[in-house]
């Protein structure tokens, strides 16, 4: 039984890296964008990221909220999934985004699966 005094928490959409890879590969084959936003720091991104991912460091998300498309699916990735979930929660609560998907395991999982990195 749900307590009425407890705040309701929306369940965040998430995706495993193997599913993201399928979306990324399909987009690449069709020569269409796959909206992936990396919220790690510049130096982390420079060490390797999903090809064609856009860098928007977590601390800049409030000032760059307009860079997150509102309509198409947007996959948000970080090192392990924590910062990306923080970015998504902020954007959902403050800007009404409903299309953001957290990449579970982040770049650690992506690299572990030996998916392409640039």
C-alpha cells in the first residue's frame, strides 16, 4: 500500500550498453544521428567516448539544457551511470524532459564490451 505522504518517484528510463550499441549501430548504418550525450568531464571524454557522442559535462547541464532535444530519444552516458542519472533527474524535474534514457553501466560497461571508442 502506497503512503500518500511519500513523494512519488518516477521510474527513470534506462538501457543496457548492449541495447544502446544496437541503436548506435543501426543509426550509423542508416547515416542518421543517434542522440548520445556524455556528461563526464572534458578530460574523461578525451580519454575515450562513444563515437559521435556530444559532450555536455554534468556541471554545465543547467546552462546547456537547450542542447538536450525534447522529442527524440536521448541516451545519457557517464562513467558508470550515476552522473547521467543526476543529469536526467535534473532535466526531468526542471525542464519536463520525458525522452531521456540513462545508460546503465556507462562507459565502463561500453569499454568492457569492447564497443567502438573514439
